[in-house]
């Protein structure tokens, strides 16, 4: 893989990922994406020579941006619709127009701005099924995810302990031994 188009093609040829995106397009919020580990884990598994089907996703982070109806109840209704459509999938729906409050940030301008406030550059990526196929949204580009680099986003540069705790709790170094840490002041 060399770029976002290659990631989109990879997802388009993964039956499990396409099932998720198809269900989301049919039953989820308008203009919704699946982000974080959905893309990152599959790409890192593939780049590490691991079977991307072995470990199912622990959750499917469905994200969208709707300033008009930004309520937890709306998120729950979309999540319920997705669980009805695919009860075997671990759906988690969050309207990013309201998440800035929980995260202690200024209001996000749009979906890309919300992703830019996620912890790691390789996590700040999302996919959706658009009219021409799989679309990728990656406000920091895809270089880090393709190079197996864990780097804090600008929103988390002053809090490396949060990323290091995530690294440990999620077992990323064990799952992806080639993972490189950048900007975390930790040994590789």
C-alpha cells in the first residue's frame, strides 16, 4: 500500500469491512464514517502479514457530524438501528458535533476537524461507502498508518502519557512488533 487510494482498494476487497460499510450506508446516519481501529487495525494487520479476519473488531466507531441534532439520544437511536441490522457487530455511534464537550476542546468545525482531535495520527482515519466506492478521510494523511508509526496528533502532543497508556492497555506492541513510536519519548 502506498496511499489513501490503496487503503480504499484494500477495504473494498475485504468482505467483512465492506459488509460494515454497506450496513452503515443503509442504516446509519447520513454522511457517517467508521473510523479508528476499523481502518488502523486492518491496515496494520495487513502490513504486518497477519490475517485481517482473525481478530474481529472490538468496536466499530461510527462517527458523523450533525450540529442540528447533536444529542446522545440520536446517537443511541442510530446505534439501535445498526444493531438491529447487524446484531453481531459491535456498533458505537457518536455525533462528533457534540464530542468536543466531553473531550474539553473547542467546538469542532466538521468531521475532519473532529478526527484531527483524536489521539494518534494513525487512528485519525475513517472510511465510508460513497457514490463512487470506498472513501477515506485522513486529516493527517496516511503516511503514518502505512509506516506503522504511532504519533500523537497536535491535540495530544502535550499528553504522551495518554497514548502510552493506550499503547499498553490495547497491546499494540505485541500485536504489531514493527510499530514505531514517534513523539512519545518512549523506547521503541
